[in-house]
């Protein structure tokens, strides 16, 4: 099942629910930061969140974040949409 990290171990290459939740909280903590390090962290987090179905913060960032973050979110959302369109329906 794509996008559901379930209880997968980070050692197995996938993040578990707890890790995804921590990344989402980190994203929220960085939301209003404008320093270069925080922006870079959000740019790097965007594809991880999109791939795991954490999409709402990315949609919000497209509208409200610094341009580099918004662009990274658009790209991550586009990749997620393309990935989902490749999955045959059940």
C-alpha cells in the first residue's frame, strides 16, 4: 500500500508513523522561520511528507511560504500526484 508507512522500520528504508509524525511537527515548527537553514530544511522535507500523504501543510506552503519552499512543495505534490496516477485502482 503506497503512502502508508505503517510500522516500517527506518532501517528498512521506510519511515514509520512516529517518524512521519515527528517530521510533520518539525515542518510546523519551521513554518514561520525565514532563515536560510529553516528554508532549506523545509525544501528537503517536502518530498518526504508528500510521499507519505502529509499534503495539507504542503498546499498551505505553496500559498504562504518563501518562494523556494513553495516551489519545492509544488514539485513534491506533482510527483505525488503522478505516482498516485500510476497505481492501478483496486
